C-alpha cells in the first residue's frame, strides 16, 4: 500500500491555484504522526509520500523521515525545492523526490513567485549531485498559465537528467473549495496532452504512462475508472482524516484517525464512486489496477 501523508497545511509559497499554504486546520502533532506511521508500517505499507503544503517547513519532518525508513518504508518527498539545500545531508534517506516546476522561468515564477524556478532547478541539481541513488522527478501542474511551456520543461528535464510528471490543475483550488481561476481551458489542454503523447512516442522524458495520458486527455469528462483506493492507496490529511485521495470533492468520504487509529479509519473507507478521476498519480495506479501494461511497468519502475 502507498499512503500520501499531508504532513502540513503550511507553505513558504502561496501559488495562485492553491490554498494549502495558510495553516488552516489543526496539524497532526509529532507524536500523533509518529504513531500513525507505526500503524502504517504494521499494516504492510511499502511507501509513504510526504506532501503538503511544503513538507520541509514541518519541524519534525526529518525525524519522521528517519522513522519511516527505520520502519522499512520507502519515502517520497513532494517539495517546491526551496528548502532542499538547507536539509540536503539528511535527504539522502529518501527513495524519491518530486520537485514542482510548472514551465519555463517566467511561467513558473508568475504562478509561484520570483526566484521559485531557480530554487527548484537548483534543488534538483544539488540532490542529483549529493544523492544520486534518490530518484528525482519534476512534477508539472498544467494550468491556464503553463499550457504551452511543456517543451521548455522537457528541455530542462533533459538537462537535469530527470523525468517530468504532468498533472492537470483542478477546477477547484488545490486543497480548497473555491473555483480555480487557473484551471486550463479544455481545448488547449487537450492539444497539450496530444503533444505530450507524440513526444512520449519520440522518447521524451515524460513519466506518465501513455495510457494514463490518454485517459487524462478526457479530463474533465473522462469516464469513471475502477479505483484502487481504499485497497492500494489512501491519504492521511494534515488534520488526521483518512480518505482515498482527497480529490473527490462532494464524493469525498473521510474518517478521522483520531477515532481509534489509522488502521480503523482506513478499513472504514468504501469503494469510490467518482464520475471521473483526474489525479495523475492515482490514474497511474488505477490504470495498473485495470492491468494496463505500460502503467504496470511505470509503477514497477517507480517502486524501485
Ligand atoms: S502548490 Fe505547493 S508550493 Fe504552491 S502554495 Fe501550494 S503547497 Fe505551496
Ligand atoms: S478521484 Fe480517482 S483515485 Fe480519487 S477516489 Fe476518485 S476514482 Fe479513486
């Protein structure tokens, strides 16, 4: 099983399509998160993804990283990159790192703030140099601001020796209820996905499987997928709610780990009945769950 752990709802950025940066909602205390990690490991969890917010603003993050590794779990860090050089030495314990970059320098800095692009690229450079065993990838959010910057990102990925994982921006704000003014216009978004499919066939460093990209092309109207959530993955939110993916909006079901622990909350989840699925990483798992060979291969590679 893979568990995404939203370790904080605070961030040192305030991107235009996100409101998961202002610290609202009660964050899990260090001993509380430590206890949930113990439970996850006892349940056979193979991989945890520390995400946020910006995980590295959480004071006990490195302790929790060491704890998860000692428990036998592989850890991925999702980060905007800016604090990576400060904590570089301890980040060698990671199995993988996903650094957010949305496009070329003007595009990325317009969405995330001045200097954000250089900080993210530098984070990848220093990680690759210091810890070549850690698999580093770029995570690119496809928003109305970034459409058209795909080739610049692929060039950067080639230069840095990493791959890019593309994710459409939601119609709601990431982590919030407000509508997302930066959601990509559907026709332009589909043109961009067609371009990525072509580039993928040409061997470009694109992490998404072709079958998942083809599925995501249908967003926001793609048909329902069989969901492996509540079986193979789930999310522990910053306030200790356990849910399948946190992307379901009105279809969301959650149970608090504070009522009897993580295991109990996880086992209370029911099969998802979403009309569509748009979270690119979950689409990969669900495509593999549907026995798509390229998605299966991609997951097997990601797990190493
Ligand atoms: S998108 Fe990421 S970097 Fe930007 S505010 Fe949200 S959590 Fe922070
Ligand atoms: S959005 Fe996708 S991954 Fe999330 S619960 Fe729905 S079907 Fe499952």
